C-alpha cells in the first residue's frame, strides 16, 4: 500500500523505537526504585489502618500490576514514580476498607481464645462444626482450604459454573458460622 506522505513508515518506526526505549528505561527505573517504594507503600497502607501482613500483600500486588502495565502497555512514568505509587497505595487502602474482607479474618491467637471451654480445644469445636456438612459440602470446603480456586472446584466437581461453586462456598461458610455460634452458646 502506498503512503501519502513520504517517509511515513520510517517516522512510525522511529516513534516505536523511542517508545520502546522509554518503556525499557521506565522498567529499569521501576526495578531500581522498587525497594524504597515498596517500604513507602507498606507504610502508607499501614498508616491508613491496613494490618501489616495485608499491607505487604497489597503492596506486592500493586507493584506486580504496575510492572505489568509498564511492560505491556508502556505506562508512562512522567515525573515521579513515587507519586504514582503513593497515590495507588492510598487507593488500595481505600479499596481494602471498602471490600470488608478484613472483617472476617481472625488471627490464630484470637481463634484459640474463641472458646470459653478450657477442656475443649478450638480444633475439636471446628471438627464438630464440620461434621454437620454433607459429603459434597465437606469436599468443597476441603478443596477450598487446600487453596483451590472456585473455578478449579467447579471444574473438578463438574459444577455448571464458577458461580455455583462460589454460592455453595458461601452457604457452607454461613452454615459453619451458625453451627460454631450454636456450639459456643452465642446468638
């Protein structure tokens, strides 16, 4: 195909080379500044009330996403990578609090204090609660506890959709929560 402007192809190639050089330079900047920016991101998240371990996880995800965006789409880092990371950290902290996921996390030390019965360990209570589950629900629960995603669970158990596995997992958690409350004598 003939071009209307002489040298248009060469100009496009030159621009693509410049963008590629910029992308490589941005990746190099990102990698060299990562240790300092990672600590800054964790501190920002913790200052916004995110627990330390969650802050580390969120920071790792944040940096993985930034790296992918720089590598894949050539995310332009104009002036300050630090400013971009700080803004992303603030947004991630807000998203963490909005998600509500942290509300259901109970550290092991706290879980062991859940029972008022000194003679009955927490593990025994949990096993008694798990005994009420059907074989299918117990299998789904065990697969989930071993780290299988809902997509994998749906595939392994020939469920129609991933949503079916998520729904069953939701009902299992609800049933276990109610049974643990009953066993502990709480409403």
